[in-house]
C-alpha cells in the first residue's frame, strides 16, 4: 500500500525551520538565514519514494503581527494547523516554551500526530535538555518530543522514519517527479531576497519585496529581470550603495545561487522601485501572493 500525506512545519522565528525543511526534502527549497521573518510564504517541498510521498510545508514563524504583511504571515501559520496529516512543531533549546501560549493552545487541541522537535541541542547540556523536554511534555502531553540538530543533521533520519510510520495510506497527491508546488519565478524572488537579508542591516531587509518581471528560458540559459521594491527613497540608496557596489554584490551572489539552483547560465538584471507602505496595502500584498483572509 502506498502512503502519502501533508506534513506541516510550524514554530517561532529563528528556530531553524527552513534548515530542517531543506534537510528533510533534500532540496534547497526554503531560504535559511540568521534573520527572523525569513520565510514569508507557505512553501511546499515534496519528498518521493516508490512507497510514499511526503508533502512538507514550511510556514512563516509565529509572531504577533505589527502590520498587514505580518498578519498574512500569521495566517499562513494558522492554516497549517487545519490541513495537516502530521504536524512538526519546531522549537529550540533557547526558546521558552511559554512564548506563544495561544498558538500552543491551538496545537494542543489537534487530533493529528504532533512531533515536537527541539532543535539546536548541540548548544546545551543534558540537564537543561531534560528540563526543557519536561516543560514541553506538560504543555503538549500528546506530542512526541524528539531532540534534533538540523545544522548537524542529528536525528533527521529518525524524524523521517517516524513520519513514514505515521503517514496515512493514500495515493500520491502530486506527480512523482515534482518536488515543490512553487513556480520557478518564486525561487528567483526568494534567492534574491535571501541575499538582501544577508547583506543589509536594520529595517531594510524587512521593507523589501522582490518581483520577477521577465523570465525567459531556453535549453542552456535563463534571462531574468527582477524588481526590488522598497518603501522609501533612502532605502533605495542603501540597496544600490556607493557607485552601485552593494546592488552589484547582491546580484552577483544571487546569480551564482540561481545557476546552481537551475543548472543553467543565468543573465540577471535587477532594478529598484519605491512603493510606499506596500507592507500595509491589501492590493500590493495580494499582488505579491500573500494570504490576507
């Protein structure tokens, strides 16, 4: 009998969800940086074998929204609680178990298997880990708690084993050669935004969105024209940098990653546009693919 199901990954920012997603899927699906709010959309990665299909879904980190963009991000996370066959709740050894009591309460009400993964165990000792496990057992008694280190690939095989055992019997939901539900353009925007998150400080990365205006592909190369949206003229100047050096660095590093990702020669053009308060505009957020309702 074939097994298939949806495994949704939730948790707060900075706990390593995207690194875990990439490790489990075996592809570079979710961008992973050291900054919070890296993941803004719900991203699916599909793992296939002859016997099973696991549809992983990485969601934005759980946080209290301060503007409409963050409301959309929280909506993605909440939706992950209602359509999963298995829930992976990712926390780490730094995070306090009582950080998001309302979200934890919703998880407690679920009648699906919950695997609570305590990440970054290489950053603590056995005594502190035991205390943390006990605290989480009290909060989520129905959850199976698994200590992991996504960065060191520790216990990832066991997590996959448990998912395989818990999956329901089902035919595959997607073609067996499909590894994500997102189009190519989506990964272009994510890779460019990842470089901006890495190379700029303060509020600039969180005021940026990327859109692909042109994507022309043939057998050997892809020509891409991308627009980087910012909220203010001052941010435009920061992104461009002195004599255009900052933008050139972002574009060069993004192009290298895109060539690895697509396995083709990439010609990348990047432009900057100012779009005031796009993070609070329903129309603009919908045009960028965010879920508002």
